[in-house]
């Protein structure tokens, strides 16, 4: 471990069943590896409740929202509670929300309706948005463009898209979240050249744990479970691609996270 680096993980699904009853150990391991702060992702009503409870218990932060996969469940009663949850002090972003036209677990119409509700909440609360997008870049860009002036900020979490997608989001002055997907030689190598196009004040890092275990980890954990303690590995990998000292990347991305989420 490089003791001169400190990291913030902007996307951890800490309420996932893979972490059941192990959250304290997971956070202690993260702390010991220089990851002192995490943002716990809320992906539906119950997971948003759970994320907030964990954030309060462990002095961390959370998001509140409905993932596009679950957009069909986003009735007025459900979203009214999301709105209430979003007022909690530990909630630093609205989401995870957005559009996913790859799997369409909810119809595109339901996804767009749900996304618009989140946009309105973000405008009202002036909290930034934590966004998911897959195979829906054009529609996402159009919807965000119509409201961008009234939004405080937004990050495309776990960006895996094309150069065209990236430039559209940067044109909207969005932040870009990069995960261990960048370490995947099968499907993530196109991100290497795109990393250099992301302004240094717009880049944030995340594990999306327990998903997306970096394929470059050696030895691989027997559990195959990703954890926030592996964020420094992703950071070191990205620093090497960018040809910059890991301490510089750590300091810059940490500063970006503090500014974006308005945290100490």
C-alpha cells in the first residue's frame, strides 16, 4: 500500500447480500488500504433505506434513488418516500437513476418517466445526480440537456461507453466515474485512450463493489467479491495509463469527490 495516497470510492453496494453482516470488516479493510470514505449506493426503495442506515451506522455517505432496472416499481407512493429519504444529511446524491436500454428490465417509457422524477428531485434539492446509462446515450443526453442548467451536478457512474458518449457528457460538464472495468483486457481497453480525454477535475473512481472485481488483481480473492479496499489497485492502474504519479491522481480524484458531493 502507498501510505501517501487517500481515496474516495463513489460507488459501493454495501447493502448487497454478499456483504451481509460483514460491513464493518469490509470498511476496516478499506480504511487500512487508504479508502477512508465511501458513497453507499441506493438502487431501489429498500436498498436506499438500507444504504442510509449503513451510512449513519458507519459515518459514511449514501445515495437515494431507483435504478432504471426497477423503474416499473416507481409509483408515486414509492417516490414520495425516496424524496423524504433524500433529505437525510448523509444522502449526498440522487440516484442511482438513469436509463438502461440494454436489458430493458423496465420498459424504456417507464425508465424515462422514473428518470424525469429523479431529475425534478435533483433540481429541487440541488443535490447532484448519480447516473447509470447503458445503450441509451442519445436519449440520456437529450433528457439531461433539457434540464442541465437547473441541475447542480451529475456523474456518469461506471462509464464504459464510447468516445462519442464521453464527449457528449463532457459537453454537459458532467463528472465521469471509472471502475475496474478499465482493467478488463476483454472489454475495457478502449477506455485507456478515453481516460486522457477526461479533464482532471472531472474524474472520480469507484469499485461498484461487490461487482466488477478488477481482472488484473493477483492473486484473485477466493470469494471473487470486489471490495472498496481494491480501489487503490484501480487508481494505480489508471495512474500508469495516464503517466502520472499515483499520489497526484489520488489527491486530484479525492478533491473532485469532495467538491462534487460537498463533503469534508
